[in-house]
């Protein structure tokens, strides 16, 4: 595994849910990668967004497989339910983010997780949530 973390930023979200989503994307990359392959995790931060990139040298996916990602119970694994990816995508969407996949069969897959850093609605919800939890 390699990491390329160029910067940092603050994202207002549920830490445990975000961790769950990121673990799922990284786990998928690791499981798709052969023993001598690699998984790379990168972070780039701009004023508006954080982009987390998870790239692997695994089996890759066809355009048809990419189009089905996030469909309940769809998986490219021999074992698995596909629920982890569906839940992870929903977590990212809930905080105003989006996920882009690019892949080439037998070459690997890149997942870009684009997260908003400045979102007034999310900030208000976070403050309200913290107030209700207190």
C-alpha cells in the first residue's frame, strides 16, 4: 500500500460512518488486487472539495460492471453481498459527496471520492446534531 496525502481539511460528518465508507472502498481495492499488486490512497484538498483516491492494480471492471455498482446485492466478488458498497455510496451522497469509478479490465480500478468541505447546510445540521446529542 502507498499513500499520497498532499494536504488536510475539515469535513463535518459522522466520523464512524465516514470511516466505514472509506474502509469499504479500501477493502474492495485490496481484495481485487493480486499478491504482487498495489493499492494507493491519495488525498487532494482544494478550497471547496477533498478528493480521496483509492487506486488498485487489481482485476478491473468492465463498463457494464461499473454501471451496476451500488445496485443492491450486486458484487463482482466470488463471495459478498454488495451491501458494503451500496451503504458506502449512500454515506458519501448523504454528506453531499459523489463517487466516480474508472477501471480497465486486468489493469485495475480507481475510485474518486469527492467530498464538499464548505457546505453551510451540512454545518448547520452538524451543529444541530451536536446540540441534540448533548
